[in-house]
């Protein structure tokens, strides 16, 4: 499936695009609220400034995907592979339980109230990110030194304050 077909079907009311391959697709600045892209492949895709709020992205693969300023509020990204550029993205309230964010860039991203429990955060960069009220229980240690950690539940169960 290509981007044009997905957008046409979405405009006609289709929301279930489970397991589609949209590698290298250009979906920048699109409104795909509530879409189901579970177990889809979006490797190398451009999702900059796209609206995927409330989307079901369980087990979706985002390798080298451009997701700068993408709206992922309340999206379900559990068990997803997100080695992507999520700089400035809004992931507030998103479910990232057991997601693999190895080497992801989350600089200046909003993750307020996000669930990152048991996520793989090795080499992920959170400089300037807002992780207030997020849950990092059981996740691997990511680079959060320069992140906002107000009332964040840390990997060891302690509560962050800054």
C-alpha cells in the first residue's frame, strides 16, 4: 500500500490498516487521528507534523522514521520499535509499555503522563523532554539527565523532582 491509497481509504472512513507496509511513505502533515496501524512497517517514513493522536500503533516498526513534532497524544505504542526522531513530538498520555526506543531522539518531546514502563531506553536522548507524571517503572536507563522529571515514577520506583 502507498501513502495515497491509505489517505484515500482513511478519507472514506477506513481506520484499520493492520500490518500494512508504508516504509518510506510521506505522511507528513496528515491527520490520521484514531488510525489502527498495529504491527505495520513505517521504516524510513516521514510523519513530521502528522496527527496520530489516539492511534493504535501496537507492535509497529518505526526504524529511522521522521516523527518530528508528531502528535501522538493518547496513542498506544506498546511493544513498538521506535528507533526514530521524535524531537518535539507530543506523546502525552501515550502508552509506550515495553516499547523499544533504542537510540530514539526525544529531545524537547512532551511525555506528560506517558507510560514507559518496562520500555527499552538505552541510548535514547530525552534532553529538554517533559516526563512529568510519566511512569518509567522497570524501564532500562535512558539519558534523562536534562529532562523535566516532576513527579515522574523512575525505573527504580522513586519519584523524580525538578
